């Protein structure tokens, strides 16, 4: 018992010691909606209902006794600002090796550490109810035309590797509008976000349905800039460990249920 108490005290000293060295960090995130993790299509944040991921970062702020300056940007700009040290990090990015030129993921034994993820999410295909389009878990069948996808998202590369013609749009809801008018054969979208669009616009998108079998399921991480990790190596690890603890906490579960149940 005494040993456990000493370990707890040491951990608290580590947190406060690191946090004392870093008072403020600048984090960027996308300016388009990714329901339920980030809500709204704007450079500003509505803190009355910002999304699960935004509230997760506020819990991080509280846990580490720091201030986070939040910046919403187009996704690609988020990455380039991190690369250029205009921000200290970006949330939340799925793992792609080519993103390693922009910043650092949490790692363990030289590999990205899934335990340090912020959350997991799945991509699904959306199609018109009358369409014969199918996804069998390996191939997209009966495809006639292009698949729409969010600009710069990892699913774009996944689709291109299948030899599929992809049309990227910055605002995901535009893909849904084009699909509803027959201008796309389908849309690859984060499943929960796509579901939200169908609920929010039942009249406009009543002919659209989701193929339930996911295209892929990915983990999403807070990336930090190379400069930040070099300047604050221990505190960087503390941040990622704190995110893991927050994700597993009851407080996080209560926040998530608020969005999923409403």
C-alpha cells in the first residue's frame, strides 16, 4: 500500500513538474463537422455543444492545469501549421505514414500506440436507396461513377488504392447533396457524421441510405509538432498518457453519451 502511495505521489509530481514548464499549448482542429466529435462548420467553436473531442481536450486542459488555445482550420492547413510550428499539435488524425512529415504520433516500441488514441471511428459508404452499389468488405461492387469523400481525409487514399475515382469536397454535406441529386455513385463518410446528416435533413436526404458494413475502422490521435516533442519530451508523453486516462474515465463516458443519446 505504501509503495502504491509513493508511486501515486511520484506520478503527481511528474504531472505538475511538466505542467509547470508548459502553461499554454496551441492546438488546431478541422473547421468542418465530424459529428459527434467536432460539431459545426465554422472557424469558431460553440462551447455549449462543441463535440466529444473538443470536450475531451477541455478535460485535458483541466487535468494538466494548462491552457489550450484552440484554432479551427481547414484540415490540410492544420497539418501544415503544425509542420511549420505555428501550432503545437493537431487533433485528431488517423495514422498515415506520409503524415509523419507533419508531426509526431504517440508511439510504443517504434509503432503508433493504439492505447494513446483519442477515439476510434468508422467510415461507411452512403448511396441512393435505388442504387445497386455494394461493399462486400473487400471490394465496391456495381460502381458506376465517382465516390465522394471529405477533402484530405485518410479514406481518400484507401479508395484510390482500390482504383476508384474519388471526388473530394471540403464540406462533407456537399457530397451528400450531390449524391442526392445523382451526381455521385456514393459517398465515403465517417459513419456517425453521415448518420447525423440524414437525421438533420430527412427531407433532402430521404433517398440516401448507409451501407452498414464499415469500409474501415481507424484510431484517431493527437499529433504534436516535432519542435514541441523535442522541447518537451516528458510532457508530450504526459499529454498522451492523460488522453488515454480521460478516454477510459467515467467523465468521458458521460460526455459521449450526451451526444450519442441526443
